[in-house]
C-alpha cells in the first residue's frame, strides 16, 4: 500500500512538471510574436539600455550607440519587409553569386558595425562587448538545426 501511494505521488508530480513545460513553450512563442511587432525605435531603445547596463556607458556614448543601433534596426526592418513582399509574390531561389554577394554584404555590415562600436567604446568596454557577441554567437550556433550548421561551415 505504501509503495502504491508513493508511485501515485510520483506520477502526479511528473504530470505536473510536464504541464509546466507546455506553458513555458507557449510563453516563448508569445514573446517571439511580440518581438516581431517591435518598431526599430523600440529595438534600439532596448538594446541601448542593455548595453548601458552591461558596459556602463556614458550619456554621450548612449546617444551614439542608440543612433547606430537605430539605423541598423531600420535597415533590418526594411530588408525584412522587402523579403516578405518578394516571398508573397513568388519564391525564387538564389544563384550562387547572389548568395555570395548577400553573405559578403552582411559580413561587411558587421565589420562596419564593429568599427563604429570600437570608435565609441573605451578599450575595456569594447573587450566586454566582444565577449558578449561571442557568447551570443555560440548560443545561436548551439540552437540551430544541424542542416543550417552544415551550410555555414
């Protein structure tokens, strides 16, 4: 009888844990949807505040970083809308040259962003910033599907 009571208690607790996971996943999807609705201004504000907290930015640095992030967010939003419009009309496959050009342009933008951030931040702040980026990129790679990882190598 004692064993039966312990087993039922264990089953009830496991089923409770499973339900909590499902609720968590729903919250993540809702957060993802909300993130898509953010304007470039909202994104720039939030990112600037995060960087201010992590890097201890001065008011002047905050203003420069905010304008830099805002312009980048606007470019991303514009590209996202163009991609959405083109995908609605027809699905086209990129040629090898177009793919190489897109990736090259994206890398050029990242290099330019790093240069501008290096000019704004102090050496210590920039080192922290680089560390943050590398951690973020590691997490992105960790959560990517295997097929995507193979194409990036």
